[in-house]
């Protein structure tokens, strides 16, 4: 199978083996799973370890109405989710490209490996 350089020059265009269409895209199964798993684990870890301790100091300054431990844990969970989702997305992207390598034709719906 031959890769043809796209007009942008960054992503190779892989033609569909069934219909020959250049409109094929890499499936993002591991990327989506990585975002969910990484975000969830990041939120749990950050809320339990860092959120309650370091977030309490920030919460004491920002909000005097809510208990600082709860506010710190929520703030830590949000930051932990964001970092975990970023790491999960990066790991999932590598798995999609180097391990799975599944493509889908947007014209005929054929799924194939590179």
C-alpha cells in the first residue's frame, strides 16, 4: 500500500484498498479510552493526595463560605482530570498509530490495517 503526501505535507494519505478513495481516517479507539481512563485516574489521585492538602490553601483564599478541604479536593480533582486526560490522550494516540493502526474509509465504510 502506497502512502501519498497530503497537500499540507504533514499527514500521509492512505488510499482505501476497497474503493481507492483517499478519504480514510485513523480510528481513535485507544485515544478515546485513554482520555476517559487517564482523566478518571488523574481526578481520583489528585483529589485524594494533592487536592485536599494543597488545594485547601488556595480555597481558603478564594472561598470563605465552603469548607476548604472539600473545595480543595474538588479543585484538585479538576486539575488532576485535565492532566490525566492529556496524558491518556497522548498514550492513546501512540497506541492508535503504532499498535492498532486501524483505518476507516469515509466513502465506503471499509475498515483496514495499514
